[in-house]
C-alpha cells in the first residue's frame, strides 16, 4: 500500500505521487481476502488460493484493463468486498 501511495498521483489526495523513480505500471494490486473474492466473482482471478501465483494472475488481468496503472482498481476491489459485501 505504501508504494501505491508514494508512486501513484491522483487529484483526490489519496495517492501522494512523491516518488518518481518507479512507475505505477510496475506496481501490483494488493491481494487480500476481500480483493481476491471480488476478483474471482468478476472473473479476474480463477486461482482459489491468495498466493504469489494468484497475484500474478490478477496482475495479468488488471494489466489488460490498464497496463499503465493496474493498481488503480485496488480500492474498487477491496471496497466492493468490505463495504458492499459483493
């Protein structure tokens, strides 16, 4: 999460964008129980375990949606799982 905050730039004040040595395209979306479950329901992830292989699969799916900033989907995946019970 810290890398996301420090590397990505946004206009809402969530991501600071103060590190310029990394690109958002180099980041991976954090994979936890909530984001994993939502990703599976949306067809972005087939693997049942939340492990390194699942992270690579999710990365591949999210990079198809936006290869320049695949991590921008993090809050949506997490939020749907936690707050919306998706």
